[in-house]
């Protein structure tokens, strides 16, 4: 009957869904952030390197740093604590 395919379909659906949900935990474990930036194009890779150079954290996006800004960095927790304007 038609319902005999349900166990097979469920197994295939679960097998195809595992990598999608596993990458979330894997990125959280390896990168410290559950999301990965898209670096398919050269421009995206350059922007990733720029953000990493400016803020030491490539996941802070579109941050315009002027000469009046100072970043307070906490190396123990590996994140930016504060971005302050200098007078």
C-alpha cells in the first residue's frame, strides 16, 4: 500500500536534515559563532579580512571606524567590549 513508503521517506528526510542542523553546532564549537559569513566572491573575502583587521572579530559587520573611535577588546572572552568615541 501507499503507506509502506512512509518509513523510508522519514529516514531519507532525517538523513538530509542532519547536515543542516549539524553545521550550526559545528560552527559554534569551532568558530565560536553559529553563523558563517559568505565568502564565495572575492569582495566578500576582502570584507571579511577588513572586518577582522579592524575589530579583531569578523562577525561585527559594516563598522565604520573613524580616527575618533577606540575599541576595547576582551581577549579572555574573545569579543568587543565597547566602542567609544575619543574627544
